[in-house]
C-alpha cells in the first residue's frame, strides 16, 4: 500500500487531497496544528475509505517539534510515496511601508522555512527508498507580484525557486518534484489573510466562479498518477474568469 504525507491537512486543498488520496487507496500521514479538527478528519477518512491514518500534531514552523513527531512514526510509515507540502498562508494585505513584521515572520516561517523543514526530513526517507514524489503548493503569487502582496508574493517566489532546486538536487535519486500553482481558490485562505473577517474574504470571490479545493486536488492527482517516466515540473491553474494575479472578469 502506498503512503501520502500531507501538511495543512485539516482544511482546503490539504483536506481535499486527503479525501482523494484515501479514495485511491493510499494510507495517510496527516500533519496539522489543530488537533481536534485533525482527529475529526482522520476518523472520517479511516471510516469512509477503510484505510489507515496517522496524525501528527505540529506547526511546520517549529523544526524541533517537527523532527520529534516525524521520527515518532513507525519505520514502515516512513516509506512516504507522496509528500504534499500544502501548509501555507497569507497574513495582511498592506503596502511594504505599513506591513506588520509579525505577519512577515509568520508567512516566511510557514511558507518557506516550514516547507524546507518538512522536505529535509521526508526527502531523506525517499532517498533511502530510492523513490518518491514531492508536490509543492505554490501560487500565481509565485509567478507575478501584485500591489500589497509584497512579502506573500516573495514567499511564493521562494517556493517556485525551491521547487526547481529540489528537482535538480533530487534528480540523481529518482525522486519526482512538482509545483502546483493555483490562482483564486475559495478556501479559508482569504479568511486567514483578513484575520477572520469573513465579509471581506467573501468579496474577493464576488462576481466570479473561483477554483475549488477539489480542482487543485484533481490536478495533484493527475501529476502523481503519471507513468514512472513522466514528471510534471510545474502547473499553473486559474479559474476561467481570471487571466492574471490582478486581471479578473467579474459579472
């Protein structure tokens, strides 16, 4: 049986990936901060799809805790076939001169350093197994910069560069690496960006049909399910109503 490890697994893209991979018969290692929600998701998936699920309570920003909880997995659970680096967020939407440095730290520590910490551990397991596939969730914000997106865009540009770096470094070990870069996806993303202001978050998607988390999970499954000789390096996915980070057709 194959195993997928998914970070940020309690909502949005991570949760949709967990459902889809469970449906495909994978056993799962789910990583998230919110213990109650994580246990709820894990139980639902185990019951619905008759698979095994391990949960790891950790914030990807905390390298020492990550190491501890990842190493606590039984040896046979360290044979990870697919790693989905999904944990990520945006905080605030301010011009650089007004930015909150705490928001900057949160975004850099989660989106860049957290991805690195997880990848360092799991890639070594994959190297030992001589196989694996790493999926990094990027963004249109990693391809172009938009007003007031400064630090968030910088973190996703870093993910874009790291994806390319991983592809080069892990090539001799037969490990696949893929970047999935969504445009506007309606998840908790905007609620988190606006710090719980749901009305403000809803306005982001008004007058258009945004992508859904399931759309991104489907794209990830497409990349993972290619034959052994095929690697999808990079995929950019937009709603039909969105042409760039800032050009959107609203009804």
